[in-house]
C-alpha cells in the first residue's frame, strides 16, 4: 500500500466513526433529558386493563424505548424515561390495544408529547408529567395503525 491508499483508508475509518457516534446521539456529549406521561385508557367507557403502553424516543433510524408498562385495573398508567441527546428528545407514547378489534395483531395508537414537558436531568416530578387525560380507545383516530411486530406479550415470572 502506498501513502495515498493508507491515508484514504484512515479517512474512511474516521468518517465511519463520526457517523456511528452521530447516530448514537454522542451520548458522552449530550445532555440528560427526561419525560413523563400519564393517563387513563377506556374501551367503550370501561377501564381498559392490561393495555400495553410504551414511551419511545423517536430517532432517525430506530426508535429508542424509554419505558413500557401496562394499564392497571382502572385503565391508568404512568411512564417516565430519560435519554442523553445533543438536541431535544422527540418522545411519543405508543398504545397497543384490542378495543373493538378481533384481528390477530393489535391496534397501535401513537400520541406525540409536546416538547414543553421535557425536563433537564434524569427524573421527572409527577406534577411535570404530560397528562393525556382519559382516552377512549373505541374511537377511530388519525394515525392509528395495525401492529403485528412491536407488541410483545408481558412476561410473567
């Protein structure tokens, strides 16, 4: 190999490392940001118990999971999570349910979370959570899709 080939190889490695670190949010440079979300889910006016909810941070290629859980006997849930990013995180709540749906998969409803609810640091006080209020799952809503991949049944041990 001559000097030009070695230089080209070194430059490719440097560019590749820069791209990889950019894709992962430069975790060592970014700032810690947190988000909390809470609410109540109902199906035909009744509490929707056992509905899977996931708090995600939208990324360019693959979304990152910040937290997940299920609604309780009253249809209520609380999720929170944090991520280290250079720019503001872009959180969303995904709800996977079977309200008025008998198909093999799940209905998926995504709810955007306003950026004013993002806080600095790695915890969120309950009074700073984004409250979606009571959400009726039987209603047809814009952006609702069918999801056969992202819903995984809870593991009970």
